[in-house]
C-alpha cells in the first residue's frame, strides 16, 4: 500500500493544454474516484500516474517518491482497463499468473497467489476455463485478479465497468468496494458515471476541462456543491437550477425570472435584489403549497414517481414517494424545501 501525490501536474499536446495544474493527495489505503464528463482529462491523469503518458510539468509521487522518470513496470502499480485484455489461449489461472511467470517467480508462489486472488473474487471454479467460456462480469474479475496477484502498492482502474450491462455494473460495483475493504489497498478509479463515484468512493475528485472543480466525500459534494458544474453533475436526476434574484432582507426569498416566489431559509448579507441561481434537488420538493408547476411528463418507477414539469418557462424535475395522479398538462403544487435550497452566483457559478 502507498500514498499517491499529484503536484501541479500539467499536460500539453503541442499547443493544446489538456491538464491545467492539478494537485491531489491520495492517502494510503484510500479509494479515490476521478469523475467527470468525457474529455475532462481524468483518464489522461490516470495514465500519467501509471507512467503510460509523459508529464509536461509537475510531479507524480508514489509512497513519497517522485516517479516521473520511472517506467510503468518499476512503479509497483497494477492497472485494470476498460477492455479485459485477456489472453484467449490461456486459462483463467494462466492469465492471472502471467505477470509472475514473466518475473520467473517459483511455480509454488504463483499457484498460491493465484489461488488467493481466485478465492477473493470467487473464481476458483473457473481457474481451468478459457476467457471465451466466461461471462463479461467473470472476465472483468479475472482482469482484477491478474492485478491482485501482482500485490502492487496502488491499483488503477480506468472505467472498468463501462462494457458491462446495467445489472452487472451494479453487481461489480459492490464487488470492487468489498474488494477494497478486504485488501485495504490504495485505489485510484476513473469513471464518467457519477452513480459509480457516489456509491464506491471514499473521496471524489470532480474534474472539468482539465481542472479539479471540487474534492470531497460523496455526501459533501452532494450536499454542498462548490459550483453549478458540480451541482449539476453530481446527482441523478441532477439538481434543478432556476434563474432569478434574491429578494427581502429580514426574511429572504427567491424571485424567478417568471415572477414566481420560492422559499429560502437564508441568504448572504446585503443580497436583496442580487441576481442568482436557485438550486434544489428533485427529492427536496413536497406536495402542496403555493408553488404550482405544469406537468409535462410523469415517470412512475414503482417506489417513486419522477415528475418533469414547467415552472414558468423553466423545466424542473421532482421525485416523490407519493403516488401522483395529476396528468400531463395539469398543474401540480410542489413546494421546494427552504432549508435544502442552494444559491449560486449567476455570473461565476460559485456557491454563495
């Protein structure tokens, strides 16, 4: 196990800058997920940690040692890719032990390590099979087993679940999290799926356009997003963002661009009349009250009903545990919870 330090790391391809001075500290044994939309630089950053991509400037440290000039094989890391990259002509056991065989490790040691990894991943019955005889989830577990057998200081995962179907992704999320709890190793994991990030990580790093927007625990990011980008990216469905202005002094409220008043528990000092963006999570509406929205679509899922509606001219989404009988085109009274509202600067997008 080891800590990972990323210090003012920058990456350019000629004149095109893709990573802009990123600094992240990952503690020994921590499970950190880099999340963001496609093209934000998260996979490039992971490849720089692995040594697969040269660094333009800055330092990458593993266990306190700068590894910028070290080749991947000398960094004591193991990487699990989006594609399984298994040898089709080798059995599961041979695939898992291949790196040790290249090191000319004793056969007894290889067998022992492969068996230990197979037991952790429930692969013992499949050790004699070939990749073509396995499901997608089993192949991904073999790829993980190959990494475990190496007993590295740091595990790197590059969108390992994106090729799996929805049911398998849920299953593998739980397996990877359980694996981390058993091994207590340092994991750096890249995904564009914020649900994966929320359910698995000790800490999340939200990236956008080659920069870090916010770092924190899943619930910190969910409950107190630093800006509009994090607020809209973290959470599914995403936070409702409504344009308007703050009004009132002793008892503030929010006036939308369509003249609808929304409740606020508090507002910054001297902000009466200030343009702002009002953020409210879909689950923080209650039925009833004096705020009415025109329903566009209702989406019952069984345990919940998702309502897409128009508040004036702005689209909003609400999620309710109650059964909704109101039909599209009709009005539904749905009041935001004042204490759960967020305010963001209308120009910079920063949290107020």
